[in-house]
């Protein structure tokens, strides 16, 4: 069975993930580096475990999490769709089970709000939650604050962000700390509302309510 460790050995994937991140960096996008891939992989696996998935489904989540942004190589727009196709080709070459490839393709192809991503399966739902929670100042590449876009500023304002799954309350929470000197909570909300709605639907798909907690205030 193909594991995340095996996928990480793929030189072609590593090359495309690095090039993709470089290309979108050239047009000013925030970091989508190996750290983001690893974070998403680990968190996606963790969320699936906590909502009761078995080991294999959680491993598929980790693989989807690791690969989800590989499509940036082709274009920032539609990178979920192109990423799903790149993953298809590479995972097929590695000899992965066809049904498992399908799960991962559906998840990667549905992680973007611009491409109307939806939780088409449990891995897709966990991937949305894991990916959207990686908002942090370390992802902003620009050093010159006057060149910040609104999205850069919002990311820069976030000093802490994590997901909490509480089975007893049936609740998945995204908990954040925002430096209100850099951006207001309202500004965060304005920019990330679509992402947060996507997270809510993802949590619902997994059978949980969703909460967004910023600076100790529950906003959703
Ligand atoms: Fe993405
Ligand atoms: Fe991502």
C-alpha cells in the first residue's frame, strides 16, 4: 500500500511542488512551500483520526494534504483541478489502488473556494479544514509592508492558528490569535468569509458543528 512516506520519495513530485511554489512566488502569492504541505498532511490525518476514520483513510488524507497544492505549477487559478490530474498520474505510476486515487483526486480537486470546492468525501472535508487553517504570518513572503495586499496583511496579522476537534460537543473549532494592530477581526472576516463557510460545510459533512474563534470571541 502506498504511504505518505513513499509519496515523499517521488522526485518528480518534489520538483513540481518546489517549482509551483516558486512560480506563484514570482507573482506575489503567499508561501505554499513544503512546510505548508507537511502541515496540511499532518493536520488532515489528525482530523480524520479524531472523527473516527481508520488508519488507511487517515493516511489517504495525509497524502492528499501533502499533494494538494502541486497544481500551482500549472497555474494559481484552477490549481486544485490541475493538481488532481498531476496526482492522478504520479499515484497511478506508483501503483496505488484506483479507488484510493479517486478519493485523493476528489479531495485535491475540491479544496479551493474559487473552483467551488465541496466536501465530496471525508478526505476532501478534512483537507479543506486543514488547508484553510494554515493562516500565519510566516506565510507572507514580502518584506516590504507597503507592498502588502489585503490578503498578505490578514495572513501577517495571524500569530497563532489551530484546529480543535471535540467529540463530546460535536464541534470542530478553528481558533486564532490575531494582532489587531495589523488587521482588524472584521477585515479577517471580510477576506476569509468564503473560506470559513467552506470550513463550516466541511465540518457539517463530517457530522460536526463548526466554530470560528478569534481572540477568544466566537464569531461563527
Ligand atoms: Fe490550494
Ligand atoms: Fe494549500
